[in-house]
C-alpha cells in the first residue's frame, strides 16, 4: 500500500511539471484530409500505399488512444471516426485542446520547415497562453540570403549579417547538416577562400533552379562555425528522421571532432532525438561539458514502447545533460503525445527505481523536473518559470 501511494505521489509530481519543449515546430494552421494527416504521422516522404494505413503504427495507435478523449471521444475509435470528429471541431479548437492538454509551460519553436503551413511562435503563444520563443535554422538563413541575390564573394559577410539580425531575439540555433550531408565532414572551420569558392558553385546551381538547398559540406561547416560564433545554443538533428537523412551518417559519434574543437567556446551543443544512437549521445553528454541531448522524436514514434527509449536515455548521461522535447510538427496530436508519453515513461521508469529502493522519491521528482524543464531553462537562459 505504501509503495502504491509513493507511485501515485510521483505520478502527480511528474504531471505537475510545466514542461519546456525545447525543440518543437508549430501546429497546423488549417484542416487536413485523411491522406494529409496520415502523411504527417510518419517520417516517410512517400505516398501512403493503398493497402495500408499509418494509423496501424505505434504513433497511430497512440493518437487513437490518448488524443481521442481530449477531442471528446472514447479511447480507440476507428480512424474515420476520429478524423470526422477532428474536422467537426476545426483546426482552431483541436489546437486549443491538444496544445493546452500537454501541460507545456514554454515552447522553443523551430520555424525552418514548411513554416507557411504551421503556427509561428506568436500564434503558438496565443493559442496556449504560454511563452513561445524561436529557434532559427542556419540553413534557412543561408537559403534566404541566396534567394535575395548575393555574389559569391559577398556571401560570407551577407550570411553573418543576416544570421545576427535573424537571431536577434532567438533562444537558439539549429542545423540540419545530418540531412544535407551527414556528420562525416571536416570538423574545422573553412577558410574564406574555400567558402567563396563553394558559394560560387552553389549560387550558380541556384540560378539554374527555382530553389537549391544548401548541401555543400564546405558551406555547411561555415554555417555551423558562424553559429558557434553567434554564441547561442546550437541544436543538431541526429539519428532518426525522414528518408532524406542517411542514418548511417547521422550517428552523433561522428561529431566528436567538431565537439572537441568547439569545446573551448563553451557554446551548448544539443543533440536532438538521436534514436537509435541515443546511447551514443549519452556517452557524448557524459564526456563533454557542453553536450546535451534528448530523445524527442523517438518518444512519439515508439508509442507504447517509448518507456524503453526513455529508460535507455537515463543510462550513462548525467541527468543535468538530458532535455525534453516533442519535435512535434503539424498535427497538434504530436505536441500532446510528446508530453503525455514522456510523462508516462518517466513515471514508469522512475517509479521502478523507487520501488526497487535504488532511488528515493525525492530524487526521482528532482530528476524528472530537471529533465522536463530546469535543464532547458538553464541551457537556453529562460529564467524561472512564471
């Protein structure tokens, strides 16, 4: 009986944490069809085959189990029933219910991916009544500079000016070098001559197409090092993602050279998601003072198995180096599930430690609060919760 009461007490404490979602994207601004919704609950970028549904996945089942009650349905409805209810409520009401139900106290919103389809930080704050600050994507700034027109010789200076201005009120920066090239790049900063030559090649390609993504490893290195000079926390997508990423080249261990070169700068490096390399990320977080990590994206996509992923994230890294994120983009279901599944996983894992006598309940509550909110507040300079 005493053990049961302790478990309930820990669960209440974890539920009460005003989470800081330190890496998230905006919720959908409008309604979507079933096909569009299903394409947003998978990392695949291919059309959904006619003989299957992405509701038949850990994430799909989690939506039907945990989001349906928030929208006024019993758990486990049929997908068509769920989506019909979603459409009747409309995007504004769905966003209001699901975004507030997660209990997030602060959002750090990365705006570089399909930003015209989602709520920007100001609108996320308006819907939730919680602060929402921006994380600026380095590659998006470079591509905007190119789109505005710049000569190769002036690219480096133009990017630096744009980055400083674009991130004037941002809380952090992000790179998607894992998608554009992989982590197996030369770790040191390129010379100005190298940057100019690479910009010449890239801008020439840009003239031949409507838009060309920055994927030259020299330019990507330049963006990263300018980001380090900017001094804001720098996020790296690592591991699991859509097929645009070569998973073999997105193991964060490949960043070790860059991590060591950048260490004297003291700029926080935050490794995002990391699955299935989250244990490798835990090693890096233990070894290097400026490295932190999360398992954000994996929590949603592993659904009923997310407890195992969260447990593995707690194995070797100091608890002050682990952060919470959802990496939700689009459907507000992903924002809600990111928080709900993380809270459930932390409660189950930590309750086990307490029940086994390995941890005290006070230690468990303190660690959950660190990971859920306090670590991000320290890393990003957010101050105390309101």
